[in-house]
């Protein structure tokens, strides 16, 4: 149910803190970041520190293609810089009606 989305994360965040790791099916480990500063460190300027595992990167290539999500290192930085004008706060604000309409459709 939609009301349950995020409930597990909220419970685990209260129990384990803002940053925690867990094992999923087949023993894969995942790091969960609920700390804005930790997220900022991952998403900004740390391009070579957080490389994708080879098999996961291949999965991303098959699902999303060889775009910004797939790219790493210098190529990722180049593609991200090209996309930045589309993600300015003023442009995102113009998309609010579209987001609201889509959210309403999903909920109904």
C-alpha cells in the first residue's frame, strides 16, 4: 500500500541512524544514506570514489544505455555538466504542474 512506502526505512533510521548498511537477497550489501551531507558527498565531486561494480554497470548499460547513469570518471563529469542547465531550480519549478498531475494520476 502507498501508506507503507518508506516505513521500513523510517524504522531502521530510528534504530541504526542516518547511515546504515543491510544485506539483501543473495547476500548483496547496500548502503543507505539518509544524511544530506553524506548524499552530497556521493553526488557531488566524488566521481572516481564511487565506481559501479562491473556486473551492475553492465546491467545499467542494458537497462538505461550508455548515458550519464552508466558513465564514470571524466565522461560522467562531462555528461553531468551538459545536463546541469536542465536541472536549475527555476526550471524545475516550471515542471511542478506536470509533477502534480502525474502524482494525482498515480494516486487515483
